[in-house]
C-alpha cells in the first residue's frame, strides 16, 4: 500500500510539472505549485514514518499512535464535574478531563493539496465546457467563489473545528467585516452584478462616462476591471465606480461597429455622382464589412457645400482610425480624378485706398457741421453748447 501511494504521488507530481511547462496563466501556476508541493510532503512523510507514509498521511489515528512533531496539540478545557458544596474539585468521582485535540499537519497539508487539485480540475473542465457551448468564459472571480468555500470547509473539517461554534458567531463576524471591508465587499458585489447582467464582459470595448475613456476590458477581477486604451495604456477602474457610471458597450448587442464620416462637395457636382463614388470607395476597402451594406446619404445644404454622410461597419474597433484615414485619403484622390471640388469657406474682403477713406471722412464731417449749424439757428436750441448740439 505504501509503495503504491509513493508511485501514485510521484507520477502525479511528474505529470503536473510536465503540464506546467505547457500551460500558461492560472492552470500552469496551479500545476507548478502542486507538483512542487507534493514531493516534499511525500519525502517528509516517508522519513518521518520510517518508510510507511500511509500511517503519517492518515488524518485519524489512535491516541497511542499520535506521536511525532507533525502532530499539533490543541489544548481543551477540562470538564468541570458537578460536585456538592464543600467537596474539593479533585475529589474522586469527578468527571474526567476532555481529551485534547490533535491535528496531523502533514495529513492536513496533503489532503488540502489534493482537494485543491481536484477542485481546480473540476472548475477547469466546467469552464472549458461553458466555452465550447459558446457561452461567456469563466473569470477568475467565478473560480475563486467556488474554490475558496470548498477549501475553507475542507480545512475546518481537517482541523476538527466545531462548525456550530462558528455559526453562532457568524453574525458578529459579518457585521465586523461589513464595517472594515465595506469598499472591498462593494467592489465584489458590484462585480458580480455586472457579470450577471452581462453589461460588461472580458474582451468588450467600452466607454466609461459621457465623455470618458475608451478601452478594451482585458481582465476582470473581484476588485476591478482593467482597460487597455487605444494608446496601449492600462487603466484600472474599481467595480464600485464602474457600476455607478454610464457605460457604453461598443461590442453589444453585436460585435460590428458603425462609423460615421462626413464630406462636403460643391454645388456644381451632381449628388448621384458623388454618392456613387463614395459608395465605391467604401465597398472596395478590405476592412469595411460588406454586410451590413455601407450607406451614403445627403444630409444638408450649407452655405458653400453639399454635405454627405457615410455610414459603414467595421469589425475591429482598434483599427477605426487607420480605416478612416485610408478612406479619407482615397476620397481626395477620387475627387481629384473625377474633377469634383471640395469647397472651403470663402470670405470677401473689400479694400479701399487711403484717398478714398479721407474723402469719406471729410464728407461725414461736413454733413455733421451743416446739421449742427441748422440746429443752432433754431430759437429753442440757442442756449445749448456746441457739444450738446453735436
């Protein structure tokens, strides 16, 4: 039995280390950590038991076998017997003291590691099955909410902790945690709410706020969402702030992004001709989607141009600036080839010579003097000063 256990543990550790070299992210880290932890535990149990690791790795053993440095003793209060008044406590007939609890540290570490491996494999298979069915992938927060309670309960069982005492003090602990970890719990609950609603998922392009930052959600944790901007910068937004802002999801309800561009052409060019040229440019662009079809509309008559609006769809939001640059560049060359003018605002400036301005000034002064003289000759204005008449 001992030899079979050794072979199984060595094989499992070798298999985990081999998988750790091929996997990335959390699965690779789990395989590496557990593979490196199983071998030291097995070697320690082997030398501690003189070649019989099954006796050491057993969480339960008779009291006479609970000897060794790997057994941790938890002191228990002695049971107080109910004795009559005046009888000494240590008198014969008293109830025996409650036996002390002992925990096998090696067994607890071994079985917790095994439990962690099993629950990681189960959650990994469930996440892979969910991804194959076309549903949103599991995030780290989802796996943590499954792993942590299982490992916590398993650790309490191995530690022989009375769960009833924990349940009695649960209300006090919850109140204390609610006061101390208020922001942490708010981030956790808001992140779960956003995930359940499906408003923000990993890989989505979003805009936070009315005129806020635009970025792609490349990671979501229990505390925050991390965005990658168009300038390849990383922004971390706590979930509680993300839940309180107006979020524009650019990937929902569909992945295709609609873009709008406006261009003006002169009144001398027929709108049908201009629209046909613009539609041809959009259709021939390799990154503009054919379905839905690009649309070109006449949207207004301004003072110096007829304005046209182009609506088209692209698949990669990150490429929007490059696509729009290529389209606008091709419009300039197409308009030049088909002799279509791109008008610009015109301002008419009237220039006057110096002699003409002086002549106008003398005429205005003569007219003013004539009118002031006319008013001064009237009897009702004789007492007014020249300034007042002016």
